[in-house]
């Protein structure tokens, strides 16, 4: 029983339903906690016989006493039914009173499932696990949701000393504090913390979709990224890595895979999944790699440049590649990045080598510096938007120098000789 509910009854005229003989039906409006429900009182009256202030018939009505007594009895009956409902239900609605008065039983609404924050997270995870199994979500993306859940658990425990909270209690400040907590306590970079915040917004949007909450409290939180300086190798640095000599096979394998990525633009996951069947003859009768990028499912079809083709042919009969149907002997990501650090030391390079450095190198040093249009680079990198390519593909100074030298040569050949009037007088 909820004794804090507000309850009122009002009799009013439905003037839009006036009959041809001028009679207006009287209706009953029941209001509970601001929510209204209406039902006919089954009586009619002339509009001039109705007192709006008292919601009763006035003295001009010939049968005012009979009608007013009827309305008072109806009001008492409604109040009685409301009080009975209060003893049987925690929350009584205006519709409950209406159906009780009519003698009809209202169809029970589907039960509202009250979910906690982590109960919703569990449902969210199960939903996306099913998507992953049918290929609609990458395994890496799915794993990130698990990492996010762990960070949320630590955040709640350390800042709120709670194991869980109700969805209804989650407010906008939660995500703001969470992002600040990752930046300050867990020392996570701005852009990475914003990625987690973006995923957290998705978790709460799932709760809205499932009907657990009405609106997403994180909707207005803006996930902004700071510009990141992309690392790539210069032509000299790339040449130094290519010319390294090894007596250790594992380092040579890693070097070859890295150089292959520098001349194709493939990310680690994509090069790891390449098989000999991905190499085919393209429209120009040369060898291409035909492959869809894991991250976006966009086609990342790349013609094999001489250096990349040489590496592919070198490993065509390599025992590991043959046994595992691999185009190249690619290690696990952790080992691969560890070995790249050794390569950088051997080549005297201070930059942190990763497969994404190779991808940036392909876009910038191999393609743009050598005059490949950015629209072509976009297709080679399988970017959906050229704006993404512009982030990857930096214009290096040597490219500017080359372009301006070519412009200077063109202007020298076509521009007329310009002599100032003062010089003409001097020559005369």
C-alpha cells in the first residue's frame, strides 16, 4: 500500500459529444499521481444547468437533487474502490480505478524487470557474444567489453564501495567520474579512456532498448579525441631495417613480415589471417592480394609491389606456412611486438615499432611521398572515409620539397621574363 499517492475525482461535461436536443454527457475524470483516466457517468444535462465550480447540477435544473445525489453516490463508490485497490496493490493507477468501476478486468501488463547495472551488463555481453559467433562482431571488440566490465567493477568498488547499483540510480556524473578515474587512477590515455566511455554509453543504450530504463543518462556525454601524432619510418629508416642481416630465424621472420606490411599497409590481424589463396592475378595481370579487412569488412585489395612479392615468394614453401596454410610466418601479437623492439635496436631506430607504424609507413613514405593520390591510398587501406586516410597519411617534408621543385621547373619554363622599369633605364 502506498499512502503517498494523490487521488482526485472530477465530473465534467463532454461538450464535443452534445446531442441534437442540446444534452451534454457527464463524464468522470479520475486522477492518481497526475495520471488521468475517464469513464462515462451515464447521465446527460443541458449545458446551462451545469455548475462548473461545484461539478454538479445548478438550481435551474428541474431534477437537480436527483442528479446530484446520483453523482455523489458515484463519487463515494469510486473512492471506495480506490481504497480497496490500495489494500491489494503496492501502486494503484487511474486505469485500475477505471476498470474496477466498469467491472472489467484490465489485462495485466508485462512485468517490468528491474535490472541492476551489472545484470544489464551481463545481458549486453550475452547479446554481443551471439553477434560475435555469427560473424557480426570481431573477437577483439568483444573482448574489449569484458575489459570494460572489469574496469567498471574496480571503479564502483574503489569510489563507491559497492559491488553493484540499480540502473535507475546511474546518472550522467557516473560516466564523467569513470572517465576521470581511468585517466588519473589507472593512468590510461585520453583517447583510450574515451573509447571505454563510448562503449559504456553503448551498454546503457542497450538498457534503453530492452526497456529497463526510459532514457540513456549518458546521452549528452561527448566522447572527444585528441589529435595523435602518427609514427612512421622515413625512407632511410625503412632501408636500414631491410638491410639487416640475421643469424636468428625468428628475427628474420619478424623483419620480413614487418617489411611486408610496410609495402602493403596491412594491419597485424589482417596479415596474420592471410593464406596463399589470397594471392591471385589482378586485372593488370600482376599478382594481387584479395582480402577483406577484419576491422571494417571493407575490401583491402593490394597489388604486390616488388619487395612484398619477393617476401611472399621467399616463404611459399616454408614448412610452418605450408603446415598452417599461412602466407607468412606471423607470430602472436605479443611476441611480434616484442621482437620488433629488438629490430629497432639493431637498426638504430628509436621509434616504437608496431604493425601500425608499418601501416603509416606504407601510407606516407611508400605511397604519398612517391606521388600516389590520397584517393588511391584510401582504397589501398580500405578506409570508409578519406578523412581517416588523411590522419594516417602525413605529408613529409621531402614530399613538399619534391612538389615545390616540380612547380618551380614548370614556372621557369612557362613564365615570361619580368624586368622592372628601373633596370631598363640602367641597361640603356
